[in-house]
């Protein structure tokens, strides 16, 4: 469904991504793990169209979208949940969710809200509350819900557990699995490698802008280097 091919990205003189290639098949959860600064978030930002690639290609269903705008990629049903949540703090929960559906026909928004509220009942209870007054966990739920309002076939998740208490981390990962089970393909960037590998089908390991290892999540979880560096084993 998603293919990234020999992607190179620069920030000025910094070569952030160096020939990154990966695939995500229909219905999979694929995770990118690696240290801070490895290039994981840049991979998602470039895939979503927020960062321009220096070279390389991005394909969705075999169609080259490398030069498509971020808006066009949302229309192709590829949505990003950014690192740090990025909710609109001075708008209500409902207004944030409605913004996520700006490309959808008005008649479908009610159905989308119902789906989001089923995943995140707390958002239904707080729909008139300003997003900036929510807890960190609730803001993360809102960020995911906002992306889901676009009815994505491919969801890009950037560090969804960042800054959350352990109980909330487990809840977020349970919801990610539920979203995937309902038919949404997921590319997940996550610092918590243990949790990411528990729910992923396959994984890629990034170091200094390169993919250095890939395989099934189970295989990588059993690899000595992965256990030592990322799993505390």
C-alpha cells in the first residue's frame, strides 16, 4: 500500500535521510524504531508531504505521490498524527475534530464523529471543552481522532506515547491496535520500542538516517542487539 524508495532528505547542509526504503502492506502495522535524531520523524513528515524530499520516491497503491502536496495526500486518505499532538488549543474538542474532516462531505461528518467517540469516549464528554485544557493523554486521543476524521486508509503515527503515564501508554496502544483491526494500515514511529514491537507486524530500525535492520517484529524482538539497545535486555 505504501512504498518509500531510496529517500534522501536534507535540512540545509544536514543529510537527514540517506537512501531510506521501506514498504507497508495493506492492513499491517509497521513500526520505525531508533534513537532520537535517527530520522524517524523526518520519514513521516516527508511521507505526509510536510517536508520535501531531495531525491527518492513515495508511492501509495503504486502511484507516485512524491511531488503531491500534503493536502493532496490527505485527499488520498493518508493522514499524519504529528509528534507533540499539535492540537488547536483555543478551539474546542469538537472544532478540532471537525477540522480533521475538512475534505469530507458534511453529511459524513456525523458518522465520523460517532466512530471517533466510540474509540475515545472521553472526547464525547469533553467535546465543548477547549483542547488546550485537556490532559496530555486526552490531547493525544484528540490528535488521533482528528486524523481519523479524514477516513485514512494509511495512518502515520509519530511518537503517540511521548510524555504519557504508563497506564495511558497501554490505553493508546490498545486503541492503535483496535484502529488497525478496523481496517486502517499504520506506520508507527515510537520511542517505546517494547510496546511498538508488541503490536507491530514488521519493524525497521533506523540509525543516523539509514535503515540498518528490518524484519518481523517477533524476529527483531528476539535479536540480541535489539534487546540490548532498545528493550533493556
